[in-house]
C-alpha cells in the first residue's frame, strides 16, 4: 500500500481490518482454485480452508460461490473506473480510454481465464444480483496503488462504458450520428464474445484478438 493508505488502514478498528482481510482472502482462494477447476467443482469448504476460516464463516461474507463472482465484478469495476478518472485528468481521449480499459482487463483475464468464463455463464442465467457494500478497508487492500480509491464505485460494464461513449461523441472523437446504445452493446459483445471463443483455446491470444477488433470497430466510427 502507499504510505498514506497504510496509515489509514492501520488506524481502522481491528474488526474492520479483519473483515476486509478475510473477504479478500476468500476471493483470492477462489481465483487460485479456478486455475484448476470449474466453479461447480469447487467446494465452499475448500475455499474456507485456504482462507483459514471455518465453512460457516464463509456465509458471513458471501451468500454463494456465484455471489463471489458479483464481488469480483464490482472490484474490477472500481479498478476500471479509477483508470477512466485518471485518464480524464490526463486529457486522454475517451476512445483511447475505452481501449485501455479493454486492454488492461484482457491482460488480467489471461491470468485468470476461468473467472471470465464463469462470469459469462452466470450472467447468461439472468439472475438478479444484490451488490456488495465494499468497505474502504477492502479497497485499500485490493487497490493499494490507487489514490482516493475510497470514493470510487462501480458495477459492471454498464457503469463504465456508456459515460465514456457519450463523452467521446460530444468531444467529436466519434461521428455525431453514432448510436451510443448500439455501440455499448457492440463493445459488450466483443468483450464477452471474444472471451467465450478464445479463452478455452488460447488465453494468451485474448488481448491480441480483442485489440484488433476494437481497432477495426473504432476505425469505422471515428471522425
């Protein structure tokens, strides 16, 4: 953690620090197990064992294994929203920011390809999900390098891409006639569809294929 964040975290009550550490430990246990198994094959007692808590304790943090996917999506969203905010401060073009979000995500996914496939399968079920309330302690542990991360929220692509698309159109980076909703759907399809087709075959090629498709898409939309 950065020095400022270390001091803030250390000043928190012990109970808050323990809660955050345990929740992150359970998520890291899931990511580790997904390198060897599918979500359906992973037992909650295995995750609890790796995180060094009891199986009943697991349910103090998550309702189910699927609930852990929701948590992962929220944490990813915070990371990408932070990237978007940082890019705007640097006056990076909005189209470039969208590409950067896809690039950074694809590189992360190559390290944990199964989590993306499980997220796709979960979202295909269309189940209603209850978002987690993510504490500042959790944010400081998971994102030690992000300044002022405590004020950043997020919940999926729909919380990140639409504002960037709108700003890109307003800034003249995309044709004024661009249908923002259709572009969001297209980008989402590229994001998930490419993963579905590529990750099982060759996860390391996911960033390359995704970037090529993005470049081709924006080439036809740019002013």
